[in-house]
C-alpha cells in the first residue's frame, strides 16, 4: 500500500509518523502471503501446493468467498462441496464499494475468491491484488461466449471471469407512460405527465451514464468539460426526479409510485416477475446506446488455496450451474450453453434475457476511472449535494 | 490519589490510546499524502487536499448538513425532554421497563425500520392512502424524498439518544427540591425553569450532542428517505473513501469535520466546566 | 410522594406526550410486523395472512447465526464498555480537571464511522493478522464497538455525577467503610440509573452498527452485515419476520420481568 518514502527529508514532525507507517507496512508487505503467518483459512494439506509438485494435487481444504447475499443459487455451494470435498465459507458483502474498501484496508488479504463488478475488478488488479488466471486450470472457460473475451476492462479474462452481465436501460409501466420510451431523453427531459414519476440510479457510474450517452460521450469519460456538460443536463433532470434509487425502483414501478425508471435489466425483471402488474412492465435499451455491466469472479493473489479457488470458478462455469444462476437472479450469464438450458417460458416472460452476446457487446464495458475518479466524485457531488 | 486516578482513568484511556488514537491518527495523516492513480496512498507530501477542500461546494454541503442536523436535534429535544421527564417521575418499578420500551424498536435494524418508513410515507403509501380514504386530502402529500423525510428519519433514528441522558439527569433530581420550590409558592412552570431545567442541563447537553453528531454524519437516511437528492457531509466522506477510493481527500474532509466539531465541543466542555467551578466555589 | 397525587393537567399532558412518542417509535415496527405476515412478502399489496416467512426464518441458518453473533457482540461490548465508561466518568468528574480530557471523551463520537472502520481494519491487519497471525472475528468487532461505546457510557454516567451529593459518601467513610465498600454500597446505587441508561445506549449502538462491523468482522457475520447484504435484492420478508420475533420476545421479557418484580414486592 505504501511505497518507501521518496522524500523523507521534510524535516517535519510528520515525517516520523510516516516512517513508522512505512516501516510497519514494509514489515508486512515484504513478508508476503507465502511467509506471513496463516492469515487465510489454510489447512496443512494445502500449504504444500506452493511447492509445485510434478502432478498437481487434487484441490481440497477450504476457501473463503465474498459475494452479495442471494447471489448464489440455493444449493450450489452444498453441491460443490459434496462433489469436490472443498469447503466454501461464503461471506457476504453489501456493495462493490464496501468490499473494495475492505480489501484496500486489509491490503488485499482475507479472501480467496471475490465477486465484484468489472470496473472494480480492474481497480483491484491495478492495485496488484489479483491473481493472473491460469486458463489451463479452468477447463470450462471454453463455455464462455467469445464476446466475453473481448471486454475492455480485461480482454482475454486475464484476472477476472464474468459471472453475469447485462445492460442498463429504461424500465417502465406500459399503462402509465404516455408513449413507450426509446431514448435516454425520455428520462432526462420527461414530459409533464412523468414529472416526479421517474427515478435514476444512485451509484455514480450509472447516474452519469444517460447524460453521457445522450451527448455521445463515453461511459468512462474523463474530460472535465464533457463531464460538466453531462452535469448540466442532470441538474435539470434532478428537478423532475422522484429519487435517485438503487434498490427499490422496481417496487416503485409495481406500486405505481413511479412510471419510468433507469434500471439494470435484471432488476427490471424483478418488476416483471410481479404477478399483478408484471405484464405491464417493459424494458428497453435507449437508442443512444448504453453500458455493458459485468459482475466478475476474481482470485486474490493472497489466496492461500488457489487450486480450490480455481475449482470453484470452474464449477460455476458449467452450463447446468450457470442455468441455476439465471433462474435465481434473472440476469444473463455469459455462457451460451447455460442460457440454452433456461426454461423457454422464463425466456418468454423476461424478454431481455434473450439479448445475444453480440448485442450486449454494442454496449460499452465500464472501466476503472483511474486518475479521473476524484473529478467524477466532485462532479457527482455537484449534482447530488443538498442545500 | 495518583493510584485512584490510574484505576479510574487508566483502563479507558489506555484502550483509546491503542484502538483510537493510533489507528485514526495514521489514517488522518493521509491528508498530507497523494492518491495513487488507481487508489491507495502515495507518501508524497502535499497540501493539495486542503486546497481542494476549500471548494465552496463542500462548504455548501456542510452548511446544509449542519442545518438539517440542528433541526433534527431541536425536534428531538422538544419531544424527548417531556418523555424523559415523565419516565423519570414514574413509580420506580416502572422506570426501567418504560425506558427499555423506548429503545426496543432499535433492536431490529436501522435498515429495516428505514424501509418501513418508505412503506409508510411514499405517495402510494399507508399514510397517504389512509388520509385519502377518510377524505382529508385529494392529492397525495409529498412526505418522502425531501428534507422533511430526512429530518423525520434522523429524529426517529436518534430519539432514544436524547431521552436516555435526559432521563439519567432528571432521575437524579431530588423530588423534595421541587416540592420545596412549590411550597415556597413557585408555580410549576417557574419551578421547572428555575430548578429542574438548570439541574438537567448536563443531560440536555449530552442528549443534544448524541443526536447532533451522528445526524451530521448520517448517510443512510439522506440516501433512502431523502431519495439521494440531498446528500450530506456523511455521504460526501463515505463516497471519498469508497466510491472515489480517494483516501487522502476523505481523510482531509474528516479532519476538517473532526476539527470543527472538536472546537465546538471544547467550547461546550469549557463552559460547563466554568459553570461547575462557579457552583462549587459559591 | 408527588407521584401519588391526582394527575394535574401538566401530568396528563406528559402522559399523552409519552404515548405519542411511543406510537411514533412503534409505527414502523408495526409495519414490519404486518409485512412479516403478508403472504406475498412485498410491501406493495396485502395478499393474505401467512406464516411461511416464519417457517423460512427457522430454516435460514445464516440469518439466525448472524443474529446470535450480534447478541454475543452486543452483550460483550456492553459489559466492557459500561465498566470502562463508568470508571472513566468517575475519573473525569473527581480525579482530574481538564477541559482537554472533557472534550476528548467526545472524539470517538465525532469520527466518521467509515474513518473508524478503515483505520481499525488497517491497524488490525498490521498487528493482529500480519504480526500475530490471528484471524479477525467477533472478538475484533467487540474491540471496535467498545472503543466508541466507552464514550457514550462515560458521558451519560457523568450527567448523573454532576451535582452528586458527596456528603453521603463522606458519611459512609466516616462510619468506617473503606473506599471500595463505599463505592459499592453508596456511590454505585446512586448512579445506577445513569449506568443503566449508558448500558442501554451501548447495547443499542452495538446491535445496529454496520460499517465498522463489516470491516472488522473477518469472515463472521453479524445481523446488520447480513441484513445489509440482502439489500441488493430489497428487504426480504424473512428479515421482517425475524425482526418481529425479536421484538415480540423482548417486549414479553420486559413485561414478564416487570410482573416478577411487582409480585416480589
């Protein structure tokens, strides 16, 4: 986390503090995962794996996996353990931001496998905490669609494997909107009938997306002038918003409190799943284009049981497992063989599940913002600030 | 004397030295460092973060947050004081149970209770439907996603933190003192203003601080009940650390906030201390 | 006593006020309870009475386990913080006179939670994980929660020590009791309401704390970390059910202990 102080001769009192921090940091970073005392859930059996014997030992022991709650099919972990003997401790996280912050504070340790959205996986990799994946240890990686290899944040899936993917678009009540929306402008410049009947996503990257797309800019825009143009549009839209909402927007559609919301496709499906009004809820990707979001699986460099981590990811890449992920989450998986197994009735009810990988790839994969992150934060604060 | 000081102050101060001062000072020291391109901290000395913090935007967020937190504190005081007063003057065996009743709702989860408020307050929610049902309103009231909802959420969330310290200070009051005042011809309001209120001021001060401080830093209520439309200083700091992964700037904003509140609290402690000395001296 | 007199208008007003306050506090709880019996589990429409969410709570080991963990953390935190905080309050009131220390007591409250969370995990990671090879868990959450809870206990207990009538302590000492005995038999009973109020605050704050617990819990789950992780898919009906059970049990417990004490008198 901290490199040795480059300019240690400030002669300020703080220098002493810095040195102490650097020393402590160095003490733990030079140790590295291999010599550090057991920080992860290693077992005696797996520590031998680093010795690279000629024949790879069968993965065993235990791994710690962080993922959102309700994001693994019910029996998936039990089935995996029954088959492989590998124990999985599933630790839940709330948001990408929370788990990445936690990894940052713990210097990339504490877990074997972490599920995060693509742009966060890229950030973790840039920080040097992700294992470069050995595809020969992932037999089922060939099940992935060819398009899943071409995602801008990680071409060739070198440090991440997509778990689910999809788009961001407009989700609306067909009986409550005057006309079916086709453009982001239907959200950004709503007709009078939709005033205070619309919501936008609250998380910075998606909050900015509609305005950036209308202006023809990148979803990963870093130019200050362009971002300020988007800000001006969004400040105007804010006066018509019911709320910025990341979690309950689909229930607002169901109750009729909102008529048109910015939504991830999978979440729109939760509205469509409603028995009473679901048939009156529809999803559309606006004509200006959108993003391609992906939730990915990553292995931490600090993992003390990588063979088992690989085995877990490989298991999820099986078509029959991928199919259960779709059934549970109503998200698309980048695994055509798995999508083929999904019940046709489900595909018919949730039409956005049928989007092909080629169609998805028209969207722009979200990337880590790098040095532009503070600028984005400032622009988004200008939009959402109270007072 | 020295031994007693060590026994009384030693354990807590030692605990804080290890688990408060050292860890937090290390993070706040990041204010003088740069953010790495991809997050993390580069130990190059800089004062840029402080220059960035002077942006009027952040001052605006601070002023808004202080205003909302102040309103919440005043409302909590106005409804919490009488409640605490009554609880403290209940028959002894009822005091603790009723006190526990006031905190019980908080042994669920802030998130669950906040979502329940959304169910109650939204345009199609129970309150609006109820009022429409009895014909009091034609148009739904806008009870959610505005400053009103934020204040309501904060008052709701921190009301017990107002009631408990005031209770603790009223309960101590000697009932004979109030009776003496009444016997001397003081009417109840004068007795309250001259005797009860001054003696319970320490509890009032503690309660106000307990409500004001976490209200100022709250980020869940503005997000959920405020509809994310009016982010507060807590949201700002949270997003520096987690969204922008800009620890140095997050540390700078935190340092500024801690400094500001620390100064106010020092003033309060100094005034109370002076009052105490005056009482003791005569 | 004053309490036995017929209620004057002021008291009647106070009773009404307390009733309104309690109604305000319990209104959302009532919503939670009603939703927990709603067959669809959704807040949007009532689709019939059902106990299925209670049945699924019983099978939800993760949720129940997390709940048990939160009780453990809450009780352990409350005990440690109440002892340390009470001692600190006595010390600040009687052993020193320092506006600096008087202010410093508030510092744990004014540090933003996220700063605390990151600071503590960075520190634990260096000291406990890397140097000592310990795995973080519930114990490290307790360490974290005690740190801010001490402050709340100390401040509440102190409000009670102000204007404390020390002549009764002096009388006890004059009668030959030693300092410890005097503390136990005279001082502690006198400040007990403050200690109880402080302990209640300590438990409540620990019980509902999310971000610091999330950072410092290692691989354990607490009730808040478990509940918050579910929000990606909205609040599930099981959560409403377990919250209702907890409340029902606590209220029963409070009322039962009240009955017991009443009959003992």
